[in-house]
C-alpha cells in the first residue's frame, strides 16, 4: 500500500503540517485547544449552547477578557460558532461547530482519563515533594 492510498495510516511526518515546526499554523490551533481556558471552554460547550455569562459561570475562574479572547480564537479556528440575535438587549449564543465537537470529544476523553487517575497523581506529588523537601 502506498502513502497515497486512502486506507494507509497517516503519520505525523506524512501530513502537510508539522506542529513541531515553529512556523506551522497547526501550532497556534493546538495552543488554542490545549491551553487552560481553551480546553475548559471547549469541554463546557460540548454540553450545549451557552450565552457568554452562562459560559463564564460554567468555566469557573475565567475572566471576561480571557473568555472573550478564547472564544474569538476558537471561532477563528472554526471550532466555535457565535450567533448574535438581533434582540434588545442583544443576545449572543456560542456553540461548537462539527469540528469543534470532534476536538472537544477527544479533549473530554483526556480530561476524564486525568480525573480518573488523580489519586495516582496526588500520590506521585506527595512522593516527589517528600523526596525534595516539600513544597
């Protein structure tokens, strides 16, 4: 099977994009998706459509400014759809695009894995801190 066959597995090196290369545009999208606020925003929007303040309450700890910047970056990357309703007062809803749903699903699998292994992580932290004189 050649690398042009559609059934052939694609490795990172077969892709036109290389996230490890400084100038690759995929690096910026990866940063938007995996940054703290990006990952949490995508995870929250996987639950459904939210208005801005609803989303800010769901993503506990995010500032208005950071949420606004995060939503703009995710919208630019085609992961979030913003819909402004022509009402008074204006109503703006945010939801995931089909691509955003796919990305969020993968992120949620990682989030669930991390949450499920937190006991192991906490034990490792305690051991690390004890060996290095605590934190």
